[in-house]
C-alpha cells in the first residue's frame, strides 16, 4: 500500500463530466489499495471570474477581502469531487485549507506555507477515506484566509506530500509532462522522460507554467518524488528527481519563456553607495518581486539602474518610484511593459563552454536585439522585445536540436 498525493488543475475539474472522470481515477487508485489525498484547483476560469467581479467594484481590491473571495473557487471543487466519489461508493471527505490548518504567513495574495497540521488527514486516511483538500489556500495565525498566488495548488500538493511523507506526488494537468519548450510555440517540442529538480526549478522560475516554482522548491527540499501527468491520457509523464551522476545529461534540457515581464529604468542617479537600496527598498516593501537587475555607470559619475518586475506589478512600481527617483535627483524614470524573457536551461552547461555565445549568435542571425542578459551555472536568460518571442524560441530550439532525444 502506498500513500499518494494527487493534484488536479482547473482544466481537469472544469466541468461535472471532468470531475466524474477525476473521481473514477481516484477511486481506481483507492481500489488498488493506495491511500489517496487529492488536492484540487478551482474549476477552469473560475478564479478569473472572481477577480473580474472584484475589479468591477474596485480597481485594486483590498488584499484580505480578495483572498476571502478567491478561496471560494476551490471550496466548490472539493465539495463536488467528494460528492462524485461518494456516488461511486468511495468514502471521501473534503477540507478547505483552513480546516486542514495549512498555516501561512499573512502576505495576502502571495502567502507562504509555514506549517501543516496533518492529524485530521491521517485520521481520515486510517478510516479508509479519500481526503480532498482545497489547493491554493491556507490560514494565518489570526485566522485570516490566505491564498498562495496563482498556481498555488501545486505548492499545496507538494507541501502535503512532504508533511505526510507520501510515496509520490502526482501533478495531473492538461499536458502529459514537461516539454523542451511550449509545444504551442514549437510543435516539434519533445516530452522529457525526466528532469532534475535543479533544472525544473529554473524552468519554473523562468516562466514555464507546468509547475509553480514553490512546489518544486518544496519537492527538492523534502525529496518528494514528483511526477507530471496528463488528466486526459495515459502515460508515464515526466519524473522530476535529483541529478544522478551516472546519467548522461544533455547540454540543454529546455527553453523557458515569460511573457509577463516589464522593465523599469531609473536614469542618471548618482553613482554612490545606497542607490540600489534606495530604489529597490520601496519596491520590496510593496511586496513586489524583482527579477533581473542591470546597473550601468556613465563617465559623469551617474548610473542607470534597470530592473524587471512582473507585468501586473508594473504600474504600481512606476507609481512608487516617481517620488523616489525625483528625490534622488534622477534625470528620468522610464519603463517598458512590451518585453519578454527567453531562457535556455540545462545542467549540462556546467561542462560545456560556448553555450551563451551560441545563443547570442542564433538570436543575432534572426535580427533580434538583446536588451538584458542574466546567467547562472545552468541557465542563460535574455530580455527581448515582445514581438520576437516566438521567433526567438523556435530559432533556439532548432539551434540546440532539442527535438532530438539524447542518445
């Protein structure tokens, strides 16, 4: 008997028919003798609908109330799935994040899990029930409902698997695994049989929408076996594991991209200590995440400070920096929310030289100008104009021959 945590995304539970299909899959696992905990997202489109309702009433809804609203989407799904399981004769019980007591901090809309009280879940499993848990949500120390950010159901599933010491965490979605890049952009993209936690962490952080970055962090930290599978077709999916020294790693495993980027530049600030903090401190205080940072020093002892944020945070970041830039004596504050980030990822980069130059040469041949560059041991990222996204990804996928399986 194994303990399995299964997570089903919004498209997997997007209609009563699909919920019945999920119930059949879960019931089959239970009949094989496995203990099963199921984590579900809101039905597809529901979270966007709820956000839309809030924005009809206020352009920037109060974060606490927005979390109260958004958490209802998953509550609908857990009840419907439990009803479907019971109809099949499979004992089941649903729990919201607060009922499980998934304890989080109080960063509304972007909360992080601190602890999970799994006692009630274990009691139900011992009684032979399937436990159905609402993903994406928790509760802070004051009893306020919190949400974990978009894609947070993945994090809920992995965190529960870690707390329960599950044998495997299976992420069911509308794709049958992790691909070398998005097949909608490159039809020749290839499904990877396995990928390392390190590579998957980079892919998730760089824009791959298959898994949320925090779910990969949890899985790697607690060594939770993680597998990405399709809700709609059978297959082995993609296994995410630690790197094995005997494995022959490809140089590049995949290409990630992120359309949700925006760039801000504070032009002509004094080149002196404290400038970076003076700019980024207020941004951090607003709970806005900063990604790439570039600082260029001019001959006149001033510097241009450029950084990227998520596109949804662009307007707020610009508003925050208007007074900051003026107070620093900056010549200008500029921004661009029509940029994208393209990244190549692979643990094989560690032992191969010339990967970055090949990437730059490939983009140059296509007439694509690079705005910013960021590198690490296993990835190279570039910021380019939005209109060049698909051209750049296709050119790089072809240049690194990612459609070919490693020998």
